[in-house]
């Protein structure tokens, strides 16, 4: 598919490329680009698969937005829930070959870009012998701050560079910018280019998830220390200094499979004081051993609590 400057959408009437009916449509573009857009904006691409013929046979890019006109800034490019693989150059590429043009709104979310030749999601721009051109720049979509220095990119608030990323290690130290060869790989395992394109495949939009406990129960001391309360429908937290049988501690376990690089987390627990009407303080502690199970844990077998 190819689109030119005459094929332009707007925020209210974008050009939509997607799937119809159930499942995701597959665009098998063989040895060519999957989708090429030249000097245009106003596109929504969602719920679709782009397949090239493989990094050896294919000659193009999966989705390519290109600008070569002066003072042209394209907006409203939204790519969501796509999968792009099998292309010689890149999975999704966007950029300008003019240092006075670029993109003001470009979003890639919930997408899988893999098994492409040069890079996952590269951004093309003109380079001076050292440093970046003034335009285009990286823009923080929360604070509005722009960055032209590669060493500042890890300060972005909306996009996080993984600490294990080759980009963090190399600091975007590309040939043509600082005269050294990268010779390493990005987050997806693609070799970083030492030409005029630098790879931002390691950038990930922060996502939010609500997790419910996979196990929850409480334990009780004293003569009840060997009793399991996993089938109870309530969680009880209680400390009573005048009795050795009335201390109750509750345990919560959350499924964290696939969760990494947590920026922040909030625990929301809603309860009711059944004995008095005044407020009470509840402390939360971590446990390093999460092998306990709801149906078997007791006061005698509960893991040791850690720091607050």
C-alpha cells in the first residue's frame, strides 16, 4: 500500500487501516514495503498483521512514514495492536530527510515488532558530525520538554529506556555522530545501525494494570497457630496484647508474571472496623518467600515478614 500527500486524513476523519470482522487481517507484502506513506498525516492503523518475505528476500520496511518537504510537520499518526515482521530494513520507521520538518503526534502502542533486519522502530533524521540536529527533537509528551542531547533521553517521563537496553549502554553513540561503531543489539535483538538511522526500539510506553490477588488469607496465633483459614470469605487484621490467641495477620499474593520495570505501585485495601468507630493504622510488610498457598498456610508455616 502506498499513500501520497493527496491522501490525507484529519483528527475527526482519519484514514483508517484495519481489520473487518473477527480476527486480524494479514498483509503479506512479499519483497516490498507493507505500507508506505509519503508527506501525509491523519492515519490510524490498528488490529492488523504485516508480513514481509524475510530479512534476506525483502527489500523494504513494514510501515514507513516519510517526509521530504521543508516545514512539513505531520500529526495524528496512531498505530495500535499491530504485528510487523519479516522486513529487511525495519518494522516501523518514521522520519524526515529535511531538518525543518517532522512529526508532532506519533503513537505506537500495544504492538509487536520482531524479526526485522536493521531495527525494530528506527527514527530517521539528518545528523551533524557531532550531536543531533536542532530539529527534529525528542519531545516529552507529559512535560513538553524537548531533548537534543542523547545523554538526556533517559530523563523522559512518558517513555522509559530499559536499563538493560543497548541504547542505554551505548548512549546512542553511533558512527557519524561520535565516530565510533555500535556493534550491539537493541531490545528486540536487532543489530543497531551505524548509518543515519538510530534505533528507539527499546522505548516502551508506560502501561497500567490492575491486579487482583491470586491468593489471600489470614493466620492466627496461640492455640490456632496450626489452623488454616484459606476458605474464609473475610480477611482479619487484629492485635490484642492481653491475649495470646487473638493476633491475626492477613496475607495477599499478586500474580506478577510478565510484569517488569515497575515505576510505581499502589495497594488499595478497603476494610471495616468491626469493634470501634475510630480510625486505626495498618502496617504493610513484604515477604521474600512467596511459596505459601492459601489453602495450607498457618501461623506456624507463614513466611517471615520483611521491611515495611
